């Protein structure tokens, strides 16, 4: 995977997360809704960072889709939290792809960037995972 | 018929004006075992650091069982300890050494997926490869008070933070697949820091 394609994949995951938090947030209240709003803001900032990096590499950042198919129906607080965890897992996995590129600075960037979504996923799931970002086939 | 042993071969080669490296392709068989590759060295350091972290948790779990941390402490410590056991198993599985090569840390405490607390296990000598990771979580545990519990939590948080930072340093120069494993473990360590912080400051 090239540096640009890895960054584009991370950007696509961030775009999906921004959309998904818009859905999840509608079913949350109180401190959980505040957390979802903060996470939405963090993903928006990460999107801007990735877009700038991709542009500096001479490529055009992938645009967000107008609509994303949700992995499951979201209709209450429980499913909203499950969606948030699902979105964060996807972002974590995408940044782990950046860790596999040859450029050492990008590797470190990807490894650092995946820590925030891993933490957020643990918050929404209510438990930590041994290998954030790695799929079961990677282990 | 000439039979050359490892002892006589250098003499024969010297007498003929040759070095052993002139007679064989590849690594000189007379200069000893080749030094381990960079990834192996880095992986061995990561294994030692993980072992030290596990020893710290084992001690902390024993302290927590004595009632010096808040109610959720023992269960959390055991959960995080189990995940470190998974890390260690995965790191060891990634380490491929030639037959007959010494293992990374022969005196290390064992840990595998599903590892359980064993208060008697202590850190192996020289295993503290990660800054801040030492097997002293229970040093204040004798009092059994809340102060001791906070000391344990602070040490575990510092050790997890140091472990995550060490993982980031290691991943820059290794094979991509190994880099991803280090990054994933570092991310897990970062989630542990947050979980321990939440235990120290419940909402």
C-alpha cells in the first residue's frame, strides 16, 4: 500500500465516522451525547489533517459520500453506542494501514493517530481490546 | 582421504594461503553464529518489556486483592493482565530463532492468553527493557490503605504510558507487519492508561 492510498483509506474512515456520529448522537443524551459531540469534532479535525497531508503529497483527498450504509439499525442508546464503537474500530484499522508504509514519519503518525480511536472505541464498548486495529485474520 | 574438522580446517586453509571465507559462499562458518537481525533484536526487547509489565500487573493484582484499591480494581487488573498475556504470546509467536539459539529471556515469568495472577512470580533479571516498568507495584501494598492503591494505579499508568511510547519507537525501523503489531499493542496500552485513569477518578 502506498502512502497516499493508506492516507486516503484513513480519510475515508474519518468521513464515515463523521457521518455515523451524526446518526449515533441523535440517540444519546447527557454525558454520552457530549462525548459523541466531542468525538465528532475530533474526527472532523483529523479529516482536515489528513486532507492537508494528502494534498501535500500531490493527490486529491477523497470526498465524503452523501450517504453511508449503516452496519446495523440504530434506534436507541445501546445501538448508538455500538455504532460509535464500530466506527472507531474502522478508523483504528485504517490508521494501522498507515503504519505499514515505508516512510518512518508516516508510520509513527499512523501509530499515534490510532490511539485516540482505540481509546474512544474502548469508551463506547465499555472494555479494552488486546489488539486494536488488527482483524482476527491478522492475529 | 582428507578429513577436515572445524579445528583442523583453519590450519589447512592457512597453510594453503586461503581464508575460510575464500572457501565458502555466504557467512563464514568459522566465525561463529551470525548475530541476530535487527527485527529479532527489537522483538526480543519488546518481549522482555512485556514480561516486565506482566510482572508488574501480577504484583498489582495481589495488592488489589488485599483491598487497597477501589472495588473495580481487581477485575480490571486481571482483564488488563490477560491482554498483556495475549501481547506476549503474539510477540513470542513472531520471534523465529534458528534451532539451538538461546531464547529471549530464559528467566522470564511465563504468560499466555488467559494468564492468571500468580503473586509469587517476580520480574526476571534485566527484563525492565521499558522505561518505568519495574516489578514494584506492591511496594506500598503493606498498608492496604487507599494511598497504597493510588500508588499502584499511578505506577501501572506510568508503566503503560512508557510501554506505549516504547512501542512507537520500535516500529519505525522494523518489517511492516511487525510495525503494525507494535502499533496495535501500543494502542492497547494507551487504552489501558485511560481505563486505569477512570478507576482512579470514577465519575
